[in-house]
C-alpha cells in the first residue's frame, strides 16, 4: 500500500490560509466500503484509512515513512494565484470597466 504525503489546500469555508502549512501522511482505502443491511451505515475492515499523521515539514514526513518502511508518494502543493486589490479600487475614476449600481 502506498501512502500519500501532501499539503492540504484550504477548504471552501476558509478565506485565509490557516491550517495549510503542515504536511499530511494518509493511506488510501484498499478494501471497498460495505453497507450494513440493518442500519445502513457504511464501514470497512481497513483501519489504516483512519490514520492521519501531521508533520511540520515535507522532509519529516518522508523521513518517517522511510523509517517505518512505508512506500509513500509525495504530491507537491500548487500555489494560489492571488490578486491584491482594495475595496476602494471599485470606485476609481480611471476604472477600465463600466461601473454600475
């Protein structure tokens, strides 16, 4: 089983970059999810998919995987393209686009 090492992106509910500076090591699911016929709950016999290990740096995560003999695949994060504008730019006189109410 190959573990995945990556830096999670921010969620849709975040406007800032909180909790996106740490690296995560997690295992993908090997067995399919089964549905309990009585209650309808989903479950699996694979407990490794519940394990999530957080690391401060990418190198620490890779070193841990190597020490424990875990085959790991590292995914590099994509940088967000940010456009810095201020609220007052909406009301400039030399604005290129048309301004309407």
